C-alpha cells in the first residue's frame, strides 16, 4: 500500500540528484522549478508525493546553494556592476525587480497550490518555448546591454513575473524579453543574468528566513545538506561552462528540448487520466 505524504521522508539520494540538476537548470533557459517538479514525478521517486511544505522548504535550500554559487561565480560581473553603478543601472535593477517581487508577494500561495502540477509545468514549458522561439527569430540583434533603458527594464521585470509559473523559466523569459527588445544574444544573456541575481538572492533570503524560523523538518538535515552542496557545485560549474558557450547561440536547441519534455509530461498526464477514467468506469459497472 502506498505510504501517505506525511509518512514519507526526503531521501538523501533524491536530494543529491535534484541538487545536481538544479544548478544547470537554473542557468539554462529550461526552468529549474519545472524540472524539480516533473523529473521525480516522471521517474516515480517518492519526492513527488512528499508533503508540499517539505518540498517547498527543500526547494528554498536548493536556491540557497544556487544563489551562493552565483555570487561567487559571477563575482567579477557583480564587482564591475557595483563599481560602475549609475542611475541607468539602478533603474534597470529596480524596474526589473519590482514586478516579480509584487506578483510573488501577492500570489505566492495560489501559485504554489495551483501551478506546480505536471500539467501546468508542461503548459509553462510550451508557452515559454513559443515565446523564446518567436523573440529569437524576430530580434534585430543590434542593441547592446549598455543601451538598456527603463522600458527594457520593465519588460524584463514583467518577464520575471511571468516566470513565477513553474515551467516558464526565469532565464528563458528574460532572454525572450531581451531578444524581443532587439538585444544581441550575448548581451541578452548578460542582461538576463544581471536582473535574475537580485530576484534569486532576495527570494532566497525571504524564504530562507521563514524556514529558519520554522526549523528544518525532523530527520532532513542530511538530505538538505546534500541538496545544497550539490546545487552549489553544479551552479558554479555551470557558470563557467555557460560563459564559454553563450556567444551568439540560438535559443532553438532549448526550445526543442523544452517542447520535447512538455510533450513527454503531457503524454504521461493523459495516460494517467485515461487509466483513472477506466478504473472509474469499471467501478461503476
């Protein structure tokens, strides 16, 4: 008999695997939250049946590892941005930060309750893919990141707000927004990283503070630690790899991967619904 969600425990090997996955999925335009939601479900891991509060706490831990690695791995970019801080850069950070902060604060609970299912993640993957493909194909690619203004910052902020839906991808949404605004691919990647870092760090601090007040669930310290270390390590490694390969790269390989994953998840969801409908029909006979 399957164990109830409140009787299940976070396995260290699941935590380690998800930590290893989280780093590259956060930096690539494929959605880390979407992968953390659907990969255990597709693989049949107990993680997908854990209590929702436990999964939420663990995902905060993964983001803590990612945020620490990004601050370390991007320290030269962060230092350069701090040294050359001016009105335009402050405007870029503020206007790209405010929309997702407001939407996240107001709709955090509804998003967590309703938009983390396999079906909604598949929808987010597909919607985000179409936006990425359209923006990448139509972009002039003539603008440089130094030209980013208030309207660009607001578009990036709205993109980050849309990415609160698991599957859409913060990186994917901001890349699509930057490309739609005419930025070259390398410059779009830089802008995407620069506006994402304050949101990742801010959300991690806020949710981490809440978690610290509640304390870790009993018996989960080892698994949480494994997830944090793995997320930190793979994020740090991914920063170096992505910097080396990001120059003028088309978004279409990511679009194809996302659509393939969305189709796989949607097919599994449809099979599950069909099986349940068949069981219900037999029970009524």
